């Protein structure tokens, strides 16, 4: 039983010692963020895999936003022409009633709403 207790104590002490090794540098969050910002501007990042891709433009954000305000957001492609029927609504309803009476259409098919 004493072996288990002593190994537990050793494990806990090792965990605290390891934590102290990671916290060797006492920097504030603001200092770390400032260092990271400077390193990113210089292109000196420790982990290249997580670095942001190089900018494709030399414009600053304000210039890009100003350019975007002057352009139209409408689609340049022509819209599909609207479908035009040569029959009135009343004529279509009359035709549907006649088709249901003649058995050409079932009542449930006639009442079904078209899918959009």
C-alpha cells in the first residue's frame, strides 16, 4: 500500500514540476499577442503550417472596401424570362374541374400544389 501512495505522490510532484517548466516565461497575453503580430508582419513564424497565406494584393482593407462599394452586386447573367400563360386563372380552374369529372385527373392530383 505504501508503494502505491509513494508512486502517486511522485506522479503528482512530477506533474507540478512539468507545469513549472512550461510556465518559465512570465509574459502577459498582450505581450505574446504583440510579439506574434510583429513576427507575422516580418514573416518570421515558428510554425509555417499555421501561417496565413501571402496576400495577393497590395491594397489595404479600406481601399478594397471602397472599391466594393462602387461596384454593382447584381448578377450580370440575364434572368430567365417569366413564364406567360395564354389562359386566365378561371379557364385553368374550369379545365381542372372538367378533368376531375371525366376521370382524367384524380381529385388529389388536382388539389396538389406545384413544387417551387
